[in-house]
């Protein structure tokens, strides 16, 4: 019975995915909706034959490693991932690292806001996606994509001046990430570097304060445009442990005009 339920779950999830959901080309003709079995097998790093047997309730009980591969291939959120583990007779285990995949509708959202600088960050403050205005406003998102490193180690003017509260918010989020992903080497290396290289980070980390993101207005200093009064709002994506940061300006202000100039480049 458990194998049958797992098979139905896999078939249902596969049927509900579109090529664009998993960054596959959309041009090929398909006789039925959903992804092909060989596409899921390739995304999950397993043989097509093994995946077919799982969908047909003929395969052996999959290991946690196989289930992790399927969770990634099928784009499962944490609740769906835990459900699949239970169907397979395995104890759900916590994710080993912060999720890095940005859902298609989230990526589409930030690119439909021409007057808003928007970006998506993982739990370790890696910037996973951004729109052109965010790149123009913050710069170096391609080569220096981790906001915590830029804030505490590089001390970039655009991320320090007027951003004192971001330091406490960042430390609170990184502390939570460390508890949630204790075996993630990338996060461990980040915290080691921040601790060694930033007295400010060490001081805040040692304090018991907890800061959560919310609406804030900051005065940013842009290298070309000077002082900008920016409204910052955060949308939390709990199913992916990610945040979307929206940076806007009040209408009919010098900052709004400056952002329009940046957006028009």
C-alpha cells in the first residue's frame, strides 16, 4: 500500500510540472501534460528504469539520498518533501543546505516591477535572483552576490551607510540558518569568515537581540546619485526559506526620479 501511495504521489507531481518550472526548454511537442519520466530521472540523477519502477510501485524502498534527489527534481516544498519521505517509509531529515532554487512565479514577479529594485536572498544571504534596477542600485550582484559578506567584510558604502539595523537583522537570520542547516559547509565557512573578519559581526552575534525584517526607510548613499531615501519591504517565502526585498521611493521625490533614471539605463 505504501508503495502504491508513493507511486501516485510521484505521478501526480510529475503531471503538475511544466518544463519552465524546472528550467527546461518549452518548445518540444508533448502528447500529454507534465514532464516526461526521463526528464525527472535526469533531474534526480537516477536511471530512467529505476524511476519508472518507482512510479509503477515496483521499485525497492528508496533511500534518503534518492528521495532528496526526487524532492529537488519535483520542486517539492518542505511539507511536500516530508510527506514523500513518510510515504517511502523513511524518517524526514532536515535539508542539508538553504534552498537556492527561485520559483518561476517569484522570478517573474520581480521582473514586472520596473520602478522597484527587487531581489531574492537565500537564508545565508546569497542573492539568488534580481531585477535590473536592483543591479543598478546595489551593483556587483554577479561577482559579489552575498549581502552579508558585502555588509560586514567589504564594508561597501551603499550597504553600510544608513543600514545599521540591517546588521542586526542579518545576524538574526544567519543565527537561525545556522540552527536549521548545521551541516552546510558553505554556511559554516561564511560564519567563520564573518567572525574572523568583522568585530561588528562578533559583537552582534554575542548579543541576545533578535531583529526581524519589516518596513523600514533608509538613507542609502549611491556612488553616482548620492543620498537616496529608500523604502525597504521584505516578503518572506517560508516554504523555500527565502526572502524577497523590495526597494522603492516615495512618489514625486528626488529619489523616485533617480530610480527612474537608473531603471531607464
